């Protein structure tokens, strides 16, 4: 993870999910992408993340979560 920020006022469609975290991630392949971070814990710059897809009724979006987060939720 290159950087992150907490969003307190966002688009109406995500209003019920506020506040949420957005992050910028440097992929191993050399690309830098921005998206939401799904984890509720405070992230750290430099943390490894995994790309996950979230299905809404009208779209599928990609988000990131901290590595190991799924193992901790099980």
C-alpha cells in the first residue's frame, strides 16, 4: 500500500458505508491503482493487500483488503 485516506463524506450511493478507507496500491506488476480498502482496522503504508471483487445489484467493483484478512474473518 502506497497511501490511504479515510472518507467521511462520499457519494450518496455509499452513504450508509461511511466512513470508509480509500487506498493507493503499487501492484507487483508495476501499476499503481486506487480503490477502497475493505478492512475496518487502521492500515499501514507498506502493507500487502489482495484485490477482491464486490458484487452490487447493478455493478461489480474491485476493492482491496489487507493480506490475511479473510483468514482472520473465518
